């Protein structure tokens, strides 16, 4: 699929990977609809893209709310007349070990709360499910050529303190295979699915963490540095432009493997 003149919807577009993708796709000639819960940041990025003279619109959207996502897809079609690329970037972390005992007493003093568990499942799993489903409904009903790109993570292989997050990312890594098979079984030939599993990417989600911990993370990356948002974007471009990429999850990690399995 050509990026020029395509219509791209990006969730989580106000920051990090989503923001970089919105700017890059718009610069390549896509008509971009940016969606995020953070209205202020969303408007800021939209204004910056408009200032470059590129086609962009934005909509405040909570990916956990199916009406909100349904309205988002309809908004893209009403505004730009199609729906072709859907990049599901909205995601959160709420890290905690399952249980942490007190060093002196040996009794459990902290644990991952049900709220921490559910928030991550709601946004990273149910939110992406709703996003892909609503996009696929529109692409099928209108016969738009489409490509769905959910964002997994290299921590799909396991990471300490991320029982919730890693569970969502492992699940998403399976979806392209399942959906490619389902679409094939139902005679849907106009939609491809390919996920990206980034390693540690230089975004606010990461650069805001304790510099000491960040140093340890970087020391474990064979590439010797964090992945850049541009490198995720060039993978998005590869997926969109190469029609043989379907039913797969591409790792872009600088060589790192999930620590939970490595240690
Ligand atoms: N940064 C990394 O190192 C890294 C690595 C692997 C995977 N990822 C994944 O990539 C995706 C983007 O990460 P990022 O680093 O750009 O994060 P980020 O925190 O910079 O951006 C995430 C965006 O999602 C938005 N968001 C959160 N909840 C939402 C909701 N319910 N509805 C709509 N928008 C919502 C936030 O407002 C924010 O703008 C996430 O799924 C993340 O898990 C990131």
C-alpha cells in the first residue's frame, strides 16, 4: 500500500511512538487522524503538523470506550473519505511485583493491586482489541484496503515487575497470526495485520524513569543504546508498503531479549 494519500488513524498519538508516527506519516503524504485521551498534548502535536502544511485532524478518544473508538473511525472516514492504516499505540504501564515481602519480617508488605492489573489490561489489551475490531468493521464494510498495526513489546517474552504489561503484550503478539487466519477463512482479502514489538524506545514512557535504572536497561541492550522512534517508524513504513508482510510480529529491539526469560 502507498502511504501517500492513504488515511491513517493513530491512537496514543499525543506522545512517544504515536506522535513520531503521526508526524512521519503526515510528512509522507498520509492524511492523519490523531487520537489520544490527553486533549492538550494532542492539540499541540496537531498544530505542529498543520504548521508543516500536512493533512491532519485530531479527536479526543479513550480506547477503552467502544463508542469513543467507533466515533473515531467514523470521524476519519467523514473527514478524509477512507480508513487504511491503523496504528494502535495507546498504552500504559503500572509496574509492580506480584508480592513484595518486608525485608525484616518476611511478611508481604506490598502487592500488585487489582487496579494496577485492570488498568493495564483495559488500555493495552481491551483498548487495542476495540481499536482493531472497529477499524476492521469499517474496512470490510467499505472495502477499504487496510493494514492494522498493533504495538506489542519485546517484554512479551517476560519482564519482572510487569505481570500485567507483559501479559497484554504477549497476547497482542499472537493476534496477527490469528487475525490473518480469520480474515482468510472469511474471505476478507483487503486487510493485513502486522504487529511491532519494540525494545526500549526513547520516549517519555522511558526517559522519565530513574537514570540509574535507565543506565542498567541500556547496559543490557546489545545495540548499546535505546531504540529511536524513527526506527519504529521505518518499520511501520516497511509494513505498510510491503504487501507480503501479514500475520506476523516484528521485533525492533536492538537485540535485547525479554529479561524475565534471560535471567
Ligand atoms: N517506549 C518504549 O520503550 C516501548 C517499548 C515497547 C512497547 N511500547 C509500546 O508502544 C506504545 C506507545 O508507547 P510510548 O512509549 O509512545 O508511550 P507514551 O506514554 O509516550 O504514549 C502513550 C500515549 O497513550 C495515551 N493513552 C493512554 N491511555 C489511553 C487511552 N485509554 N485512550 C487513548 N490514549 C491513551 C497517552 O495519553 C499517551 O499519549 C505503548 O503501547 C507501549 O506499551 C513502548
